[in-house]
């Protein structure tokens, strides 16, 4: 997870380049160093995009345990011990789904953090004409779900909806199988509300954090 400020990191990048060149906008060894930094950032971006198997491994383990207990949780075999086991794996699977949403939002922040650094280096090198206009500019207002999920690259949108369906399946299965029908409705409603609030909060937090810390387009090299 990235905690440093993009501006602080860019200060280091540009000061390193300027140490070998009077201006980072001139040809010279400084430009070669900036190009090397750009390559490093590109590798880091690819690494962030490849991290999804980490949280999917957690989901596979949690869902496997959940499915095993659910398979053996028939009406004719229910007892207090199996009720406790079913409640435990339900809570673990639910928590794993929420954690995965949090992890995904943090990955989106890390991706945009690195992309912001990459774009400012491209401006210094004069490479920004080779990318689409407006790339990397966050929405001014968060009024729709796509804007809330702006931090996530396109390939992560499917991850987001898959994780959401996983949570709905866990909550729905618990509602269907839990024997106490009086309390299960309250628990299910609470789980849905907590999941919705958590998903909104983590994505909103990382999006507003990025908007505060990013280096805007066209600002040039930040002061060292």
C-alpha cells in the first residue's frame, strides 16, 4: 500500500534528473535518468495489476470452507455444534469479502499514485502527446458509481462486481439456511447495510486521498 505523497516522490525524481542537467526539459543525462524512472514506474504499475491473485486466494480458501460446512448443514443434521460452525464460516467468508473490497480499493489508489507520477515524468520528457487527453484526472464530484470507482483500472471493475456478488451470495445463503427465522432477518439486513457502507467508505476514502495528494497536470517539476 502506498503512503507517500506523489509530490514528495516527484520532488526526488526531478531533483535527481536536474542534478545532471540544468533543466529536465532539455536533452541530456537528466532526461536519460527520467526515462529510467519512467520505466521503473511502468514496472510497478504492472506489478499492481498482477496483485489480484493474492486476495482471490483468500476468497478461495474462505469460500471452500464455507461450501464444505454448507454442504453438511442439512435440516436433518443441524445441532448446536453445526450451527456454531456455520455461523463461524459465514462470518469469516463475509469478512474476507469486505477485506477484499478494501484491498481492491487500496490497489486502485496505488495504481493511480504510480500513474500520476508516470504522467508528470511524461510531461517533462515531452511524451504526453502520445497518451489520451485527460487521462489520470479524477472526477470533480462523486455522483455515480463509475465515478466512485474511478481509481480502479478497467480490468478491476469485473473484480469489484464479482466480489459484490460473492458477498450477496454469502449473506443470501446465511439467510436461507440459518434456523432461527426471527433473528436472521435482522442479521441479514445489518450485514447488507454494513457491506454497502464499508464498500462506499473505502472507495471514497482512497479517491479523496488521491485527489488531495496528486500532482495536477501541467504543474511541471515540483520544487525540491
